C-alpha cells in the first residue's frame, strides 16, 4: 500500500472567490476541484509546487511548514541542528552568516550549509554516470518535479538520478561523519514547501522550516538580522555549489568535471515550460530512439529555488537575487584557488572524497501513478464530445481553448467536468451562449408574463368573488350551526327531563312490584283460611247427617213408644204416649232443622268453593301483575340506559358543534385574509406588468 503524501498546501475556503487562477497556474490541473463555490484540491494528486499560493490574490491558498513545531521544540529544550539551503543568500542578502547567529540564539546547536551537500550531489552524479553510463539523467533537487514524475509520468522514473538531493546529502553526511550530533533532530531551512514530502519519503529531516515563515516571524517581532553576529557554518565550505539555487547552478558546478557539460545538458525551469518538457519527454525519446541530452537540469520555479514558494522573493527581479548568489559564488571560489583557476583535485576534490562514500547517498523512487488512476477517469472521445455538445460546442470554432476556465484546453475542462472537478458554468463559451439564450428567454418570458398577468388577473378576480361568496356561505353556515347548537342544547335538556321521569317511574314500578307481591302473599293466606273453613263446613255437614240419623232413630223410637203405649192401654200407656209424642216431635224438629242446616252448609260450602276458585284466579292475576311489573322494571332500565347514552352522545355532539363553530369562525377570518391577499396579488401583478413593460422599453433594439 502506497504511503500517503502529507498535504503541504491548505485552502482557506472563506477567502476563496472561485476565480480559478489557482487552476490556471497549477501544472497538473486535475488535483483541483472547481465544481463548488470554492476551489479545493486533492492532496494525493498535488505535487506541492506552490504556484497556486503565489498567484492567489486573496490569500485563499497558503503553504504548510513546520515552523510552529520547530519553535516550540526549541523552547522546550529539544536538541536541534539546522541545514540551510543555498537560496538563503538570495533571501537574506549579505546577512546569511548573521542568520546562523540568529538560529544559534534560538538554541540551534549547529548550522550546516546545504551548498556543500550540492557539491556532494554533483560528485554522486558523476560517479553514477561513470559507473552506469545511463542514456539520460534527470536531476532531482526539486521535490515537486520528483512528485510530478512519480504520479503523472512514472515512465521517467528510471531516468531520475538515483541519488539524494543536496539536502539529503547534507543530512546523511552529518549522520555519518558527525557522531557528536547523534540523536539531534534536523531542521531544514528551505525555500520550498514540498521538501517536507521528500523528508517523509526518504526518512531524512525532522522539520521543514521555510524562509517565509522565519522572515514573517522576524518582522512580527521587530527583529533585525543585523543585530546578530556573523557566525560561520559548522560544516565544510562549498565552492560552486552555492550557485545551486539559481537556474543552471547544477550545470555550472558540473562543468568543473566536464567543460563540455552544457553541450549535452538541457536546462529548463519554470511553470509551465519544465512540466510540458517532462510531460512529452518519453514520447520524443521513443520517436528518435534516444534522448537528445544526457542530463536534464530542471527546477520547478522560474527563478529557481531563489524564488521558491517558501520565500517572499516571487515579485523581485531575478537579477536582484542572482547578483547576491553570484557575489557569494565569487567569495566561495576564492577559498579554493585564484579566479578562473580550474577545479583543483588537491583542494576541494580531496575534501569531497573525505565526505563521500559509494552507496551512502543512494535513493529510490515510488511509482504513484495508481493514485491518479484511482482518482481521475480518462474519458472516451464520445464522452468528451457529448459534454461538448451539452456546452453548446458543436463546431470547431466553438473550441476556443481560451484558458479562461483555468485549463489549457477545452478538452482538459471537459475531462475535469466528467470527473466532477468542474462545471459548465465556469466555461466562457457556455456563459456567452447562456447569455444569448437568456436574452431570448427574457423576451419570451415577457410575453409569457403578459399572458400570465392577464389570465391571472381574470382568475384572481373570480377567486376573490368566490372567496366573498364563500365568506357569506360561511357566515350562513355559522348561523345554522349556532341554531343547531341551541336546538341540541334544548334536546339535551329534554333528554335529561325524560331521564329524571324514568327514574321516578322506576321507583313507582318498584313500589308496585312490592305491593303486588304483598297482595299475592295475602291471597295465599286467604286461600289457606278458606280451605280451613271449607274443611270445617264439611265436618258440620257430616255432623248434620249424624243429627238427621239420630232424629230418624228418635222418630222410630217415639213410634215404637206409641205402639207400646197403645199396647199398654189407655190408662197405663197414657203417660208413655205423651213421652212418645214428645220424642216424635223432637225427632221431627231435629230432622227438619238438621236438613235446613245441611242445606245452608252446602250453600256455604259452595260459596266457599267459589271463593277459593276466585282466590286462585286472583292469585294467578297477582302473579301476572308481578311478572308484568318485573317486565316493566326491566324495560324501564333499558329505556333509562338508552336515555343516558343519548344524553352522553348529545353532549358530545354539542361539544363537536362548538368546535365546528370555532373552526367556521376561523375559516371566516382566514377567508377575509385570503381575499385581502388576493387583492394584494392583483396589485403586485400590476407592478410586475409595469416592470416587464419598462424592461421592454429600455432594452436595445
């Protein structure tokens, strides 16, 4: 898995005005995303050249370095040494040695000159070419160009010099030959934000501190380098290596070894020239079968490292900076011989040999092209043509390649749009056509507005009339609902009265049921008494029958007594005859009375029987009355329950009617508001019509 490159550029979105100058300056374009309100970028595809930082007039793009952490660690007592890039002579003209004094005042333990690392770099180039005899060597001091090749032109990786940059050489030299600084962190004082990525990839360097951050810090603290002592570097001094920060500095240093180096060296720098050169280099090599040059001395910035994005030199004249570099170059060369004297093997060469070992300064590169393939789709020509068509580019004359969108060609812009990195609204041609279309649409819109106005006024007038009618209907409905509410309230009162009457009836039925039950019980008692009387009557009848028998027998006895008296004679039987006569009379009277009593008793028994039958019928009637009373009682309960339910439902209906009344009143109010709004809309439509007419009058013919 590829190790991600850390971001070295930051977007301040609130400052971005979406002008696309950053895209225009960017040599790789597709790392930017201009599809939104601010131009963002993909740090995985950014090469860190810093061109966007320089061209942004709104400070929406800023570089990222380690100045803050560097200062914080110094204050906390961290042991740090520094290596300073050759461009320091262009930034702090005539005071670069005082700059060393400033660093040591901050707590830096030692300061080394990267210019000597540049001398070692050239020696590594010479050794590599002598040993491998490669057809082409691309110089790699510039980390932005290295990243460009790794991501966008991986086919050129075999041509990159497989050795460290001057800073890499300096750091490895310190680690190898200065054991007293073992464990110290190394801060690179550089003109370039992309150096941080080189350190991450090679594992060298702990801080990348730009000249710009230090210069701004000095100004903020009202500090002057002139107040610090001149302090020499702690490492060996360079000769022509001090020229390395200027375009062609590598070539001039190489000329010590090869006087004809310029004849087979291609010197190129600055955006877009260097990127165009590298982008098409492999194609040209294949066309001709071999490279035209043996060495490509290349730098990303037009003024070399002297005008790097980590400096404040971009707006200075190149001669102003290079004069400072050349002045220092003369001073450095004077250390190793007379002016014009050729490189002395007994002087600087011997010193370089002391700090150079074969294989010590080697490095490798990483093919990062997969990052581009994962992020950007290369569309087909059909897809490109389809987007062109949607952007009204239907003929060759519509392909302007004006670069106003930030891209070099219209095709680049389309590729960005297809990948969601831009939008048609940022194309000048699209905007112009849209303006023409909009003008035509304005005319059509005015016609439509007039038609809409007339129809809308007509419909709105009808609507307002309808709203008025609706309001009247709502008033009538509200009155009807209020009347219904009053009727329902009276009905609720009537239902309540019925409910009260039913409660009284229920109490009466309860009493009737109790009285009927009591009558039923009394009839039963009477039946029992009648049954007792009937029994006694039967006994009396039987007694009368016994009396009748006794009377009959007494008659017979009297008759017998008379017969016996006759037999006794008149004198003897006279008294007996009298007794016999009386007995017979008693028997006759008793028999006659017994018969009368029997008849009377039979009549009484018959009446008692009839009374008993009547009491049975009365009891049956009382049973029926009790049953009917229970039925009436049950019906009363059902009616009472129904009345209670009706009472509750009536109350709910009444509550709902009150709610309906409130809603109708609300609708009534809102209908009035609606009518007012309709009239306001009509007034606004009148204003709209007036505005449309005014626009037609002011538009040029």
